[in-house]
């Protein structure tokens, strides 16, 4: 058994943990990252090619500064590495004027200063004829939005952290986080690490490592589609930017057009999905009836020029909290956590990594993150 000492250990190097590792290493902190799988693996919540990036965040206006911090940090990282981590093509929040996407984006604009533009029903349907909009739906245009790149970003965070001096143990499972002495001991089958603090970002497994959190893993596959007319460029990203669309029955679609060689990504909000399972037991099979039929029907009626049969489906999961907000903050003098992504965390991960680094090093946070404080539970 190997033993090590460090200032901080980060457990779990998915979206949140890889960003925390990077931002701690950027401050010269002696930091060790431990990941049960390989870096950028497909068994948690951060795999697949892309995620939606939004600035006028309907979920809470306090998220706007966090998305903006991610954008700033990824832009700086991209200038160093020559890679692009966010592509800003704008995005549409579509629905009835009082729907969550429309009213939430308006609230982010009013309270957090996110820049937005309103599209009437006629403007929406004439500028975006791909939408088959029943009723009088309108849209809020979020010009700073677009897509971000999931797996490459996680790998880039970890590579940058290592370049800045972080030590990383992939394929190493944390079995115990022992807070019983004056420091913290993080135990794995092959190495024990003693540290001043631990930052636990274990995604769907967070509740297993830190008991007492009200977290609920939910199975949520990722789907890709193709236009019926393969020669058409109507569903390319520049013509069909990212969107969230709420239907009158409360369900809704989200997605974005094809980028480079990726297909058109579309998912269904409000679909019946299994939840509260042990993430080690996630059903990784795709079931045509349960997983695809409801989404295919919604696509057939909403985007009639898309082939409703998916060309690719991969399993994934999100971890819900009761209020749909993250749990980011301190649980104990030596224990900081980030989780409860509730299906909208990727765009915020670099900004959350920065908050975690500031918390751990006792710097003032760059924004008020009290709405995600885990002590609210
Ligand atoms: C279908 C789908 C669509 C989504 N769409 C969007 C979107 O459009 N925009 C957006 O912003 N977000 C979106 N999200 C949400 C986003 O992907 C998540 O918020 C984010 O990936 C969560 O990251 P995480 O770090 O919490 O979890 P993960 O990335 O799963 O990281 C947790 C890590 O901890 C590791 N781990 C667990 N237990 C241990 C242990 N004992 N020892 C060591 N390591 C351990 C795991 O292996 C894993 O790597 C979507 C998610 C899904 C599933």
C-alpha cells in the first residue's frame, strides 16, 4: 500500500472534478485527483460529444455568471491549447410566453444582465422553418449560447492540471473518505492519501461517498438524428442552433444541429425514466419502445423534416436534487462537494471548478453561489 500527502484531494474527475483539479493546480495548490475509470470515460454523466451552452439560464439567474466564468476560462485555455471548447452560435428558448424556457430566460436577462432578444411567433417560424410550432409559441434568443464539447473538455482540464503540477490516479476507486482525525484520509485499494481537505465530485455516486444528500440518479440516454434529406443543410448547427422548447403539456425537446461529423442531437424533457437506482446498476441497454418511441413521436410532430429514427443512442445519467439546483459548497471543515447536476451542469463546470478552488483556498468567491449551497439540505 502506497501512502501520500497532499493539500487537497479531488475525488471523481468528470466535469466538475476535472475542473476543480485544474483550477486548484492553477493556484499552485498541491493537489491529487483520483478517478475510478479512465479520463473522459463513458460510464458517468460527462460523455458524448457535446452539451448545450446557455448564458440566459432559465434554471436560475445566479447561473449566468457561472456560465460566463466557464466561457472565460475555456477561452483562455483554448488560446493556450489551440482547441475550441465552446462554439457560440446562439440558442432559442421556445414555448408559450409564460413557459419555463421563455420566462426563465427573461428572468436571467432582467436579473443577471444576460443579453437576449425576443422573437415573436411569426419571427420564430419564418427565421427557423424547421420548427413545426402549433399554438402561439414565441422564443427568447440567447446570443452568447451555443454548444460545448464534453469529453475533450474533461480531458483538457485534466491535462492542463497535470501540466500545472497536479498528480492524477486514473482507474483508482476511492473506497472511504475518513474525516475522523484532524485531517482527511482518502482510501483506495492501492493508495492512501492524507490531505487537509477533500473535494468530492463523484456525480451519480456522490451520495454513496457522502451519505445524507438528497440526490437521485436518473437514467437519461443521449440521442442523435439525421435529416430526411441528407443533402439538406437545414439542420446544420449554424442554421439550427441549440434550443430548449417546452410543450403545453410540460414535456419538451432540447438539442442542437449537427456540427462537423456529429448528428443532430435531440432529447426529451419530461420522459418517464428510471431513477433512484444504484449507479453501478445503470441499465446500459437501449430499449426501442421505452427509450425511443415517445421521443420519436415528439420529433415527428415538431421537426417533420428530421427522420424520427435515431442514428445513435448511448446511455447516460443525470443526478437530480429536489430543487433542480446543484449542490456546490462546504459540508464540513475538510469536506467540499459538487454534484446534483440535475441535467444542466456541464456548461457551468469550469465556473464551478473555480468556485471550488476559491472555497478550498478560502478566497472570496467571484459570484454569489449561496443558492447552490449544499447546507440548504
Ligand atoms: C443526456 C444528457 C444531456 C445533458 N445535456 C446537458 C446540456 O445540454 N448542457 C449542460 O450544461 N449539461 C447537460 N447535461 C448535464 C451534464 O452532462 C452534467 O451536469 C455533468 O456532466 C455532471 O458532471 P459530474 O462531474 O457531476 O459527474 P461525472 O462526469 O459523472 O463525474 C463523476 C466522476 O466521479 C467518478 N467516481 C465516482 N465514484 C468514484 C469513486 N468512488 N472513486 C473515484 N472516482 C469516482 C466517476 O467515475 C465519474 O468520472 C446532460 C447530461 C445528460 C446525461
